[in-house]
C-alpha cells in the first residue's frame, strides 16, 4: 500500500458516503480543508486520525485497506443486521447470496 492508494481509497469511501471533503473534515474536528489536503497529497493523517476516519465510515482499518471490498460500509451494515437473525434466517440469507453469485 502507498500514499496514492490511501488518498484514492479515502476519496472513494467519502464519495460513496455522499459527503463533501469539507463536511468530513469538520466532522473529524479538523480544519475545513483537512481531508482535501490528504486527498491532494499535501497532508497525511496521524494514526489517531486514521482511526477516527475508519470510525467515521463505520469500518475497520482492515476494511479501509482491502481494495477488494468496494462498499465496506454497506457490508458492515448487513453484517450488523445479520447478527440479529436466528439460525434459520441466516441460512436463508446464505442461500440467497449463493444464488446471486451464480
């Protein structure tokens, strides 16, 4: 992984969430141009801010760096919902997913 990947992934996740760089910066209690600076290669977040970014997107650091997962926020939301289902419901959902993969 490199800084270019980090910048692109940050922009991808931010755009999927439908939030501006300014609004995200302010939500993280940073200057209004902070995220824009990261995405343009003029700044790089500290480890603490990186964890805040992951929390902001409701994803794990692993999900941030897993570029094979295009919509980690949605996958996490589905996983959270699955935790509320009983065994039979989970089996039904698993069967649907297998059918969609074909």
